[in-house]
C-alpha cells in the first residue's frame, strides 16, 4: 500500500460486492508504528488518523491513485 491509496478492511469486501456500504479510508503515511502497525489511515467521517496493520486492509474498489 502506498500513500494516497483508498483502503477498507478486508472483511468488508463481501459487503461491497453485495452493494452494501463499507468503511473507506485514505492511507496518509506508511512506516513502522507501535503495536506492529505499519500505516496511518484517515477514515471517512473521522477527524484523526489511526494506525492499522496492512494485513487487515485491502485496496478499496477503485482505490489506487
């Protein structure tokens, strides 16, 4: 994953395929952070970014820059 990619949680992809809503976030920074997380994601509707592990994320449909 790169800065600028749109991501979602991997477990939500089946919901998207059914036409249901999913959480979408923007990768704003990559690196190694506390708790073995490796990217910072600014989720839609949230004011502050959170650290996430890439193993739990997938590119959102249409999510590359």
